[in-house]
C-alpha cells in the first residue's frame, strides 16, 4: 500500500436476491408487483465504511435505468481530502462521479453489475515521516498582510511566512545525492489559505545538487483569518513509492487596523552645484526617516530616493516630493551608494516656505511647504 495516508476501500456486496442455489450472484430477475417483471436487478459493489469516510444510502443493487443516489461523509472533514469517487462496470468502463449542489452523488444504473470506489485521504498533524521532518522553529500562526502606508507593496522575500522541512535521512537509492524529486503543497481550507498562496522551493548543499530542505512559502497577502491544514508531499523519484508526507495546522489572524495619519505633500530641493563635477555625485542618494513613526501608524517610516530614481535639472538641482506625516520630525541623509563610499557631503538650509530644519530634524507647518538644501 502507498505510504501516503490514503485509504481506498472497495468491497463487493452480494445481491440479496436468491436467484440460484449456489453462493453469491450479481444479477437476478424480479417478478415485480402483480407479477409484472421489472427485468434484471444488478448488484452494486460498495466500499465498506472506514476510519476516513462513510457511505450512506447506497443500495446493494438496482435495475437498469434507475437513478441511484448516495452520500459520502468524511470522518475528519477539516483534515481530509476526497480525491475522487468512481464507478466501474466491465462493459461501461470507468465513470468519475461528482457531487451535486446538495452534496449527494448520483448515477444511472447500467445493465450490468458495477463497483464503487472512494479515494479519500486523512492528514492529521505529521511532524516526521520517512526522510522529512518539520523544523522545530516553524511558526504555528501567520498574520494577514496589510499595507503600512499608501503605495506600500508586498515583497515575498521579506513578507512571506516560511515552513521549513529538513531532510533528516537519505531517501532510497539516492546515494546521498537527493537531486531527483517532486514536491507540492496544498491547503485543506482554501477559504483561509488558498492553494495559490503556496509555493514550494528547496535548498541544496553547496554545489552538490543535493536537496537538504524544502520550504513552503505562504503569501500573507492572499490569506484570511481562520485555521487551515497545510500538507507537504515530497516524492523521491529515484525510488518507486518512496515519499514523505508532512502536515501542520496554521492559524491566520487579522492585523490590528493601523491608525490613520494626516499626510501633507511637501517639496525638498537639493542644489548640487558645489559637487556637480565630483566623480561620485552620480552615486548620490537621499533618505528621509520619520523620527516619530511607530508600527501602529498608517504612514511611511523610510522614504529613500536612489541614484537613478531622480534627475538633475539644468540648474544642478534635484527636486524631491516628501509625503510628510503632520506634526512629525524627519532626519535627512545624503550618502553614496558605493562599496567604499566617501564621506557624505554637508548640507545647509537655503530658501524655505512653511518649513524648518534645526538640529538635524526637518519639520513642515503647512501642506505644500518647501525647503532648499545647498549641498557641499
């Protein structure tokens, strides 16, 4: 049996019509009421109840053309998947059944015995399986991402939640080089964590092309409050039927709403005339830090304008728009984006309008305010 926690149960239920004097039969005739024949009653071979699911209201036989309706109930619905329900007849072949809007399954009885197969899988939390183990430092919860300020963007490299699974044993027939594998992750509650929020990557040992850990990335911009089971399956394609299955429960919470802050649009002009011919000026960047910011505010803490993100006008000035949180103070930093940068140039205040720069702190007193800095 496959190592996966999958249970496919199929059992033959004998027809209860005693049409012959020997054992079990698959079909018999029925005289019907008043002696009117209804034709042949064909057997339905049904799966037995299991620890994973139960089948209800399925008869042990039916007549050709009858509509047969039945139900399937998962024992642990939040921790199980119903992979498929299939009907088979030797003449009609395989027919995959899908549930109706009422959750019930139906089929039209053919003129032959049929067999019903249910493919279901149960995934309790699994910390270790075969050659994989969840990392002990993995989080058990995640907070839904929210924009921290107007224009904020989601960055997977820093904003994703990561679930790490370490390779703790050599998979079969790999010789210590685990380089032939297939991996996937899925959620058992897509209302909380949809499958398109999941991505699986892996890391290899140096240049050995040997996977030593698999990482499930959860995109926090796509999730919602609640709990969801995450399942990771890694198959060793160097050995038939060699795989690991891990499962864990993740709790997703909604973040606290951020406090709205009034924002003014202000202008800062840097006059580069004194350094315009310096060889490093083309690498100059500008950075502003909100000194009164805290994580409860819907406001931008850092605003950085890198070289390449601004233009130097014909009068050697650079004009920058600052989104200013009303009542806050900002630091102003000039620096060179280089591996071994020289000292930052000095700045002095030029013309101002509803703005002040004192003791290294910049403030504005009105929307649309402006300030000029003479650089160098």
